C-alpha cells in the first residue's frame, strides 16, 4: 500500500511539473477553416537582464489565402491575441512584424502576407524564476475572395530559468527577426547613429487636402522602393492610407498618401507616424513626427540651379515694385550728387548698398530658419504682421523723409569727422543702410517667380535656403552692382543745380507717402481712430519743422503744390478714365475662408473663388483694383453659383498660414478656383489676369 501511495504521489507531482514545461502548442487547426494553421513555439532563449523570453508565431496559409499586417489597410483585420485575462507572470507581449506586401482585394489595397509567415514575439516577464502561463485566444483573419475569422486557443506553461534553447526553433526565430525592418527614430537619423543608409527623414501633414507626405534621403540611389505608413495609436485605429504616389530622384524619395477615416476628417498635426520603407538594399521602419512645413519635391523640375535662376529673376523684378521705388529715389538722389566724386568712391558706395541688400536677405533667411526649426509658421512678409515692426518702419521712413527735406542732419564730433575724412568717404554706412532698408520695404511686394523661389527655399535644406536667399539678394542688387562695375554711368546724369532741390522734394514726399501708408497698416492693430490721430500728429510735426527750417513761405508753397498736384491728378484721372482701368463698386460679398464650408459648397455644385490677401500686400491691392474689380471678372464673380471666400493674412492667422502652406505657398497674394470639375482647385498666378480667372472658373464648372 505504501508503494502504491508513493507511485500515485510521484505521478501527481510529475503531472504538476509537466504543466510548466509546455513550450509549443503544436500545429493548431480550426475545423471550420482548414486552409489555415498556426503554431506558437518558445525558442528557449531568455534575456535575464531584460527579463524577456523569445516566442515564435508560425502561420501556414494554403493556396491563395492571405492574412494581414499590423495595419491591414481599409479592407482587412490585423491579428489579435487576447491573453491578458488568463495568463500569469507576463507583463507584455511585443510583436515584431516583417515587412508586408500589397494585395488588392476587390479594388481595395490591403497589406499582409501569404503562404508561410514567421512572426517573432518577445514576452516580458515579471520574474524569470516563477512559473509562467501564456493562455488566451489568438484570432486570425484570412481572405481570398471571402474573409474568415478563425480562433485558436493558445496554452503554454514554463519557467523561464528552466528553459533549454531549441536550436532549430532559435534558428527560425533568428531568420524571422532578420526579415523585420530595422527600427530608426528621428534622433538616430538626425545624429546618424544607425547602421542603415537613411540620412534624412521628414513628414508633413496637409490638413486642407488630407494628405501625408514623407520624404526620405538615402546614401545610395533608390531602386524600386515601396513604403507603408501606420500610426500605432489606438485612438487613430480608424485612419487609413492609400497606396502612395512615389517620386524618386537618385538618393531622395518623396511619397504622398491620401488619408481617410470612417469617422470623417482626419487631423494628424504633430502626430508620430511609422514609415516602413522597403527597397533592394533597405528594410527600415522610420519614426517621424509630422511637421507643418510642406516638403518640396526637389527631384522634379525645380532643381537647385533652376531655382537659383528663378530667385535671381524674382529679386531683379523687385526693383520695379512700388515698395522699393522710394528707396530707389533716395539712391538716385545720391547718384545725382556723384559729380566731383572719384569713380572709386562711387563704386564703393554702390557696393555698400548691394552688400546691404544681400546681407538683409541673409538676415531674413536666418529669421525664417529660426522659425522653421522652432516649428513656427513661415511666410514671406510675415514681419508685417507684427505691429512693432510696422511702427519701427514708420519711424525710420519718417526720419528718412525729414532728412531729405533738410530738417535735420546728424553731426558727428569734429575729431571723428577729421578721422573719417582721412580715411576717405564717410557715407558707406549710410549706403549700406539704404540697401538694407530697400530689402525690408520690398517684402510686402510679391514679384513674379518670388513665391516659387521662396517656397523651394523654405522646404529645402539649410544650405539651399541660404543659396536661394542669396540669389534673391543678388537679383535685387544687380542694378546697383552694374553701376558699381561701371561707375561712369552715374556721371552721365546732369550736373547738380537748383533742379535737384525739386527732385529731392519729390523723393522726400514719396518716402513720406510710404510712411503714411505704413502708418495706415497699424489700423488692424490699434484701430482707425489712433491711426488718424497719429497721422495728423506726424504731419503737424513735419510741417512745423519745415516752416521752422525753411520759413512759412516755403511751407505754404509746399502745401499749395501738394493741393495743386492732387487736384491735377484727379482731373487727369477723370478725363482719361475711359482709357485705363477704373474699378467698379467694391460690393462683392466675401465669406471668411473656411475649408470645411468650401468643400461643402463644391459638393453642392458651386464654384468657389478664394482670395488670400493682406492689407500690407501691394500686389494684392493691384490685383484687386486692376482685375477683380474690373469686368468681366467682376460680373463673373457676382454670378449666383459663385461663392467668394477671403483669407485675411494682415495679422497672424495659423488657419490661413496652414492653408497657404498646403499649396506650398509662403506669401500673398494667393488665388485659387474650386468647382465640381476641379475639387482640388485651379491655382492662379501671383499677378492676376482677367483671362486666367475666367478660364479657371469655366474649367472648374466643367464648361
């Protein structure tokens, strides 16, 4: 009897011990779906420092059956394992996913696997010395032309410290691990601490068009890459991405995805994304946080050299924009006094002005780079959204005007004047400041080609940003550099005389008009009443100083001349109105820019004309007076099926900035027409024309 009892106790202990040495499930089949079988195996490999054990999940799919990746696409279901309720001594299970392939199912692109799949898993354990139970239900979706969900009951029991490495299973695990893309995060890419060839990673979320753009730079040329994006955030499980449009240019890949969700509009601003990129020599999973800065595909026609030429031309055209004319007047005034000055001094003066222009563009590039690195909004002319900057420019222009009117002169101490006289011409700093001043006044103007060059620069690398802005500065400084190269040109002008006082007065009044215009821009910040009061005070101070400096007679003559010139201007305008553009009544009804409302209007068959503008934008004003408020555009915009939307960028508006950047624009004016036949919009050029608007409206309406 004692022997029998001993045998029973021994067998019981053996059975109890065996409960903790179940290291493989064997092949499991669901009788309702025999083409699929699964198996889970422990490799026996245990990491005592990390307290983990390796587990291999094998899936066998017969024929044309397929299953899905962790992010299956719009038409699939990812595998799931519900183990938390019954398992013991396990804190987490990490899934490591081999790169998937694309499988279209009834027109829907899905991501997954076929035939035999080996998924490496890692079990995180509480205590390696304690018994561990892995028990739960594994659910697998498999599809051909139909889809089946199959359940498999998993039951493993072991003690990690007692496991013995199974060589065959460990080998299969290592092979499966080799098919898993290398994980590289943003910091690794930035600091180049990865073993892969990825050198740069950027992602941009376009909220307006619901598009995600990913750009990856590779040390080697791209061959035939594919890229898969997923979010790995439970709250964003319902977000799907289309098959990307991929552009490659040797070492750079740019992929654009359409995003959608059953819940409606998606918002992936500042969202962490996982981009898995596969090519002949690359398999990497890249982690990136979406930026609000658009990505420029430099692999297309907009290469650096062509952008340099475009920027050069855009900078050159800035010289004839109204913003710069007052400063050119100042420069011309100094040229008129060039007689009697050595050519070398003329050359140095114009070189100083050119350097002022170019260095100002460098300062603008530094300012925009700082904003770019901080994640702030970027844009051409955004400093005019700052009331302190405008107020400073009002003061500077008023001082320039007063100086040209001869109201004051800056006198240096006699010993300093003597020292400067021994060193040569002392006016180089003044000419340098003239160049800087010209650049600052140029930013409210948008010359043709300027927007293209600035958009490229702000979406490019730091070096390319400075190259493009250097080209802009060089283009604007080109006329000044020509005189520096050929100073004799300045000496061809008439000799100084009394007529110079009249010319100088005209230039002074031009700068004063600029000062008053800048002052009017402050109405958006401080109100119209304060602007009117400030304007009256400025004029009273200036006129008082003119009377004090030149006498009341000169003041009266000046005021009378201003009134006479104004009256003559109005008379000539009225007599010649039929020969030039005369704006119609500004009674067009504009709605605030609203992208959601815009889409609804287009879906209802309406045509939407969008005008993104700013009070400080001179080109915007010219477009409005010369084109928008002229027939046939004016009458076309008043039609019943036309909806007008205006984005006001006078003051900072993140909403308007995001809208501009969604189209790769960084400045105003920006005009675009939407309609049933053009839901993505038809962009118009910076300088509007009646034909372009009418044709865009007709195209958007499908006519």
